[in-house]
C-alpha cells in the first residue's frame, strides 16, 4: 500500500531528477559555447595575413635550423590553434608538428618591440632575433637596433604587456 508520504517522496525525487537533468543540459550547452567561442577567437591575438598564415607564410622552423628566414611552400602547411603555418620542407613541418610551441614566434607573431609599448604591430619576417631559444620578430631594422640595446629588459616588459593585451 502506497502512503501519502511515499507518494510525496516519489514526486520530490522526480522533481529533483528533472532539475539535475536541466542543470546538466545547461552546463553542457555552456561548455559547448565556450569551446566554440575559443575556436572562433583562437587567432584573435595571432598576426595572420589575409589567408590566415602566420609570419607572411615564412617557415618558423628555419629561423632555428638554418639561422635565416625562408618562405614556406603552400603545399606544405599545418594549421595550429586556428592559424596556418607554411614550411620549406616536410622535415620542418614534422619538426613543428612534434613540438609547435618551440617554434612559434613570441607574442603571436607581432613585433616584439611594439608589444613593449602595448601595441600589436605587423612585422618584417626578415627582421628577427632568437633569445633563449625563442623567436622574436620586429617591424623594421631600425626597431631591431633599438631592441638589441636592451633586449632582456624589453622581453621582461613585453612578457608583462602581452598578458594585458591578451586579456582585452
């Protein structure tokens, strides 16, 4: 025999179950929206050209392996975090795939000295520096001359400024 208390308890359990399902559905929806928003903004702070390539289609690996910038081939590319990278060789593409963070230009590929001053500037891929195993790109040779005078201090300033920029 079902008593009034048992009926009330069963109704309460169903109500709680419905609320839990509704909350889980909302959390799942919000999590999906967050992923979609992250994917849409993944290149917001990456210096890409009109076709979505970083470093104007230069191979980021050659700065490290050959000590010079080399234009990549559009037939050898990788997409990483929403941005495209072109490579001079399949070997370089494979090196990048194995450890992309090692080869990425700092500050999303924007001018490192521009970041010191809180702005995002385009770069000349032919004007660059590697400091402590990290690639820094500049807008011009004149900017590079200033950068080289106090690059360690500028890197510290730019690292802090970049954290502010990416939060905008």
